[in-house]
């Protein structure tokens, strides 16, 4: 999605208030944006705390700053600055984290973002957008620019199967209809599930819902209808249980008096084997691959 993100930002680079900061990342990827923004493209160096502080100062002065880095370096390393400088003042700073979840694979835990949107949402007032497809990115950028508030954009890989017609970006989308269960998935994990569900008959096929914006606001009534109608609700996310979509979903269901007959939460389990590997390896260890998810539906 990084290429799609660069293209989306180039398309809005004519905004005179737009400024982009990078933590010394983006080589062989963000050069078109650098050329489009000129002096408004700033390499802040490997100094993420300072970068977020500078972004907050720019926002305070009327700019719309975007700060970019590998996901854990944009929320974990400068967490105090996000809390004190950005969130407490509701400044329109957008943090862009590349490689959400296990995206950086063998580079290990220091480069994995398994608690990112939970940590960011805990600060209050920050929108989180998690595109599932490349085509979501430009619409997510436009949505962020349409509001004057802090945001976190989590980028990954578009994993949709070949030939899949990607629907327009929206906070909630139903991608597949079925009778067997209801799955709510956050982010690019939807792609692998789409491929696995393609040939199943309706009676064995689950509803597949995709959530791309957090917190869980404006939940559609059609989703609740599917939860009531089907025997099993499963939340799936490449994020730890604490602060994740599964916990937030359970809370929202309780508040609305909607009780699924069975509820399962599939989430990142960290490093069960103590080993590092590819993103696919870590997903399999956590039961986040499509085969494990379908097997768990029963």
C-alpha cells in the first residue's frame, strides 16, 4: 500500500497547508511525494519523538502535518508526544504507520505493531483507519483531510484475490454473504479470507464483514441482523486482544443487548514458538491464516 499512499499524497500535494515528515524512511518509494512537496517534505531523521513534537507545533500553527515511519516507530517510540502534544490538544496530526501487525516479518518484535491501534485509541479522540485494499488508501487520505482531528493510518499489503472487485472505502463493508457464521475482520487479513470463501456454498459460507475505521462507531444494523441470524460470531485481527477490535466489539454488543450464540476472537498471540519468521509464519502461529479461521468456525 505504500505506493498507493504515495500516489494519494501526490494527488493532494497542491494543498498549501500540507506538510510531510518522515523518520528517515521512504527511499525508493516516496521520491514522487518529495518532488511534489519540495520544502514541505521534511526528513526528520531517526528522531521520532522530535518528529511528532514538530508535527504538533506545525499543526498548532495551521499546517496539516503527516508523519511517516515503520508502524511501531510512529506510535510506540513517541507515545508521550502523541499523548501530550497531539491527543490532549486534538491537533490534526496524521501518523502513518507502514507494515502494521506482523508486516515486517523476520525483522522481529521491534518492527512489529501488534498493539498499535489499541494504544492509540486509548488516548482518546484519534481516528484509526486500516485500509484493506490499495484502492482504499486514496479514499482514506481524503477522509482524513476532510476532518480536523488526529488520525492514525495503518498500512499493510493488499491481499485480495485476483479478479476481486474492491468495493469503495467505508468504515464498514460486507464483502461476502452466507448463512454459516459471521466474521468481522479488520484490515488486509480480509484478502486471504476472500480467497478461501470463494467456492463455498451459501449454507457453509460465513458472512464476511470488514471494518476499516476505529473506534467502532455507526455500526450498521445489517451487521447486528447477521449476528442474530447466524450461530457463530468471530472477530479476526492482526492485533493483540487487549484494546483490539474483539474487545471493543464485545462491549458494543453488550451495550446494545445483542448476544451472539457463540463468540470467538482470533488475534495476534505474540510469539508462541519464540521464533521469528515471515508475516505468514506469525499468522499461522496465531491461527490467523484462512485455513485455521475456517476450521475454527466449526
